[in-house]
């Protein structure tokens, strides 16, 4: 029997030399399924992850090449390039496609695509401990690789109808983005914010510095939001096809500045409308290959729940705000679409409350070391209560990747913001 190391070398070699066409579909499927198991224990082997993605894409191509058609007159199966049926001698005009079946793939008529999270807290804890040690040894430099390594593991454990996601970002990219963000944004921001007070400047100078730092934040929040979303989606793939984000920061800046102004004028009651405007932009500008996501949520649908949560905030010791967060999450997923399909979340407030309550106990009694288990519990609960329903032909989706850098992501780190998918 072939060893794991031999299998890994076979996969990488086939990808590097483009030898997929020499293999049968059955052999490719067998190797891909074996490799999908191996990558769970070697998630930081980016060459292996890339090779597996290429394997998946090659399988889809071969599957389409092997696809048969059926003559609608005599009902015999024929090759896809057949013009005259050899059985009934009739021209093949009304022909019916016969899709080749393959494990771990989507079919056009499959109406439910479930999500799962296969990771575990123990593995993530091990990654966290190694990351912390390496960050200490390298005086913080390994932090950027730690981010990429953690994210690669988490995405590799997200399962959609039998297919795993993959993350392709690298520590070098994040480090480069951080250096750019430091020069363009970090230094000016901290200079205006802190230098006047440090040097003992008069109060008018300190006020002007604070105003300038506020203006910088107002400009760069749109840059951070769009840049971070573009980078993370561009480095995420499913079945060898990359995600992408097509929005521009100038477009988001208009939403952000007008929304912020209305928030001030309405004493915060514009929040649900502002939230849904941002969500619409972030979802509708996202793509998987050449297929777009959609969102039809409106702030007016959440306004009543938001006001009620504010009224009950003190009497319920802020539990009402958790209830509103649950309502918002449920609403956003249930109003998000992909092609002709729509997402459906089945989370409940009881489930969310129990999740957060147990998570709090874990963090308290482990002095924070239980964070990996909290992360896994959150991912498992939300994903395993999420499905995608509708008719989709994912094999028809083609690669349409967009270039992106980690600059926006690191601007987000300066502002202590985190932009995750969903």
C-alpha cells in the first residue's frame, strides 16, 4: 500500500507536471479523497493544499469530458460529440444530458447543501500554543504566520456538502501588508493622536491633532473594510475555485460617511438601517468564481427588534442585546442568496444563549486558555444550523479570481477590527 509521504509526493508531482490527463477519473477521485484526509494533519503544507485544489479542478474537467448524453428518441446513451445516433440513425437534436456521478460533488438538482465544521478544540489549542511560543522566540515576527496558519486550519475544517474550503494566505503577504499599513496609516495616526500630548503642546494643538486622527480613521475605515474583505475572500477557495470581492472603497466610503452622519442625527436609532446598507454592499459585491451573492434585507425589518432590545437592555442585564444579535444573524443569513439558491439558518435564541453561557464558563474556568474550544463551538453551532437551498450547478462555475493584497487587512488590525465572512 502506498504510504502517506508517497501519496503527497504523487499529488504534488502530478500538479507540478500537469499529469492529470494520464489518470482515469476513478483513480483521480481515489487520490483526491485520500489527499483530503491527509491535508487535515498537514494543513500548513501550502504546496499540498494548492495541489489538491488543482486536483479538484482537474476532476471537474474530466467529469465534464466524460459526461454522456441520451438520445431522446431511442433513449440510448451516447458520447457528447455524437451528431447521428448509431442505433436509430436519427440526428441527435433533442438530447438529454447524463451527468457522471462522483462522490463529494454537487448535482444540479440537489436542493439542500448542508454545512459542517469538522475541527476540534484540541488541535486548535496545539496550534495556538506553538504559535505563542514561536511569536515569543521570534520577538513577535511570527505573528503574521500564526494568523495565516490558524486561519488555514479553521477554513480547512469547514465542510459544504462533502467539500472542504481552503485558505491560501501566507505570512509573507500579511507581513508585507502590515509594513505598508504602518507607513501609510499607522505612523500618521499615532503621530497626530499622541505626539502633541507627549511633547506638551498647548491644548489647541492637541485638539487639532485629535481631529486629524479622527479624519484619518474616517477615511481609512472604508479602506480597511473593503481591503480586508477583498484579501480574505481572494485567498479562500472551494473545489479549486476562488472567492472574490468586487467592491471599491470609494463606494463604501459614501455608505459609511452618510450612515455615520445619520447615526449622530438620530442618536443611534438609524443603526439597523445603517447595518443593512453595509451588509448589502459587502454581500452583493462578493462572488464565488463567476457567480454572485445577493442580499435583500432591509433595516426597517429589524428596527422594531432593535428598539425593543434597547428598552429592555437594563432590565435584562444586556441579555436583550444578545437576543437582537441573534435576530440580526438569523435575518442576514435568511436574506442572503447565491445564484438561484438561498441560505437558511436554523439557529434559535435558546441555542445561542446556551452557547454563549457555556463559552463564558469555559473562558472563566480556564483563565482564557479555553479560547480554541470556544472558537470551535461557535463555528460548529452556526455552520451546522446553516444550509444552502436551491438549484445550483457548481460545476458550471468557472474561475474568475481578482488580485488583492493584505494592505486593507492590516489597516483593520490597526483599528482593532475583525472582518470575517458572515
